[in-house]
């Protein structure tokens, strides 16, 4: 299992992205809007960033190394996902609930089977989820937990067959957290 991405919700997406690009060397991977209503007035502006270690799209995120200390798997830095919402949107409300600053909304772990991981968490009493089933789009399957009772963190489990994000999944994931996000300080 590897840390797939860290998702930030912020009051200024462009400044946050510029910070990650300048301070850590991240590069823009994708940019898109998520609309929460038919009038397209409530929306989230999203940018996905890829780590500087990602040389080309065919390069794996795990590098197996055999050295004098034995065998080790090295994982490259995670992708970064940044969103900013229009006033009244799910993202904007979350940021306002944190004094207008925002922060890390969730941490995503790549797993081989999202449904198996969901069942394991429920069976072992480790947590619950914001939806009864995972969201599937293209080469992605994703689901959010509710904030964990020990860490307070929302975790995402993601099953990938490629890189990148799917706007339809992002919309459904954000909608699935709308009720719980209002109760998190």
C-alpha cells in the first residue's frame, strides 16, 4: 500500500498550487471544475499536481531496490490535490469552518481492492464510510471513510489502473462528505 495523494481544501487554489510548485517542485497534472448544482453556481475549482520524481507517465510509483541492506521498496512522493470552492459550496463551507484557512481534507491510500478494504474496516470496527458503495470511473475506484475516531482524519481508499483523477468521482466523493464535513472543526 502506498500513500497515493493528499487533498487540500483552501481559500486560494492558485496561491496554494504556486506554493507546492515552487517549494516542492510539483507540476500541474490536471485542472477541472466540479459543479454541485445545475445552475453551475456552486462549484469547486480543482488542480491535481504530480510529484517532481514522476519522470514520465510509464514510470511506476514504486521502485524495487536490492542493496547491501537487502530488498526495499521506495515510494515516490504522493500526488497533491487542491480545491477551492465558490461561496456556499461544499468546499467553501469546509474552509470557512476552519477559520477561512482550510487544510488537509483527506489522505488517500492506494489499495489493490477498495471493496475488500471497506469490508475489512467494517468487520474490524476500524471505521465507517460516507457512502455504501465505492465510486467507479474509468480506471479508478474510490471511497471515503468518515473521520476516524483516533486520528480525526478522513481516509480515502483508491484502486488505480492508471494515474490521474476523474471529475465524476471527485464530485460524488465531495457530495458524500457534505453532511459530515459540517460537524468537523
